């Protein structure tokens, strides 16, 4: 949605914005999963395909790891090296790629012995890979909408994990893990946070109807209201029931919430946040 893209573009990335103590925190500047942009940066279509297939090959094990609330965070370069292992013989044998493979092997630990979870191979010809219960051909992806679904899920998973990490870092309200999940779940219409099923239409924070978005936005603001630092005055409107909002008030709250989130994320993690995306590409 444009409101999130505008918020991201407006982030002040001055070094003075960074919270000093965050610079020494583990996983400062890291991603729990690959940045989806890495999958589509290559100009060569076959390289894009190799990156996407490499992600899909490793996806079950990494999601299993996250489901057990075990850390998977790496910086962008190791993730790039990891994706490259499915494409280039030369790259996969170099020290950086080898170290990345070993890091991911350690990170996954006993997951490799879990039935139905396969090890990411360094071979260019990965097999088999699956999406939504079906096996995919390794020489092409059958439709552009399939690529968009894969990227959308990766954006959405990263956004949810980043929101959870930022809330743990910035919140003044201690909470047990189960309560924390429940707290975050209110922002999303599906279940089993942070995991999702691919929807057939836009929902939650990006649904087209502002009245349907508003409860999720209010839940999102409610989370940020507990964060350290000065609060935006517009956040006081979280106390109003949804039916009392006008269209203009709802949009203003949404703009302020998106800007507050993206700026606060940069302040704590030193990088741009990943943001919600629509499942249906703009036409």
C-alpha cells in the first residue's frame, strides 16, 4: 500500500536517530529470513529462478526453526551467499558461501533430522521443491502470480517477525511468550502468528476497505503505545471505538502509525523495515 511505501521513504536515516544501546544488541541489522528483494535483484531470469528455488528448498526447515522460536537471523550478505549456492559453481565453493552454508546448518540443528524437512543442497539442480502442496518444476515457474505469492509470503513473514522483534526490544510492558503472540495476533485476521496461508484477496493492514483495515490499525497502534519514547498525539484516538472514526481520521491514524513504525524500526535496528504488501499486484 502507498501509505507504507511513503512512510518508508520518509524515514530519517541520520546516524543520530540510532539508539546507541541497540548497536551492541545481537542481530543488529539482520534479517530473520532473506530480504525478498534479493530474490529478484539479478538481471538474469535464470539466476532469479535459481534464487527462488533455493529459498523454496530451504523454506520448510527455516520455518520449522522459527515455529520453535529459534533464531534464524543473518545479515544480508550471508543470505545472498546462501541464495547464490543454488546458482553458481564458482560461488558455492568460495569461503563466504561455505561459511554461510555451515552457519545455516548450525542454525537449523536437529531440524535436518525432522521427517519431511530436507537439507538445502548446494547443487544448482535442486529437487524437489514445493509450493502450496504442489511440486514445482526446477527449470521454470509456471506463472507470474506464483512468483508474486512466494515474494508476498516472504515479505509478510519478515514484517511479522520484525514487528515481534521490535516490540520485544521497545516495549515497556513485560509479557510471557503466549501473551505476546496474542498481543500481536490482533493485528492480523489469520491465525498461528507469525505464519500465514496465502490469501486470495488483500486482508488486514492492506485490505482495500478502510473500515476493515481500521481494527487492525488500532491493534497495531495499541502495540506501539507501549513502546519507549514520546507518543504521537494522534495515538490518543486508539481509545475511540472504530465506529466513531471518520474516513479522514482513520487515514491520518494509519499514516502516522506507518511512519512511527518505520522510523522506530530504523532507530532500533539500523536498517529499513520490511512492510506489508498487497497479495494482488497493482495493475
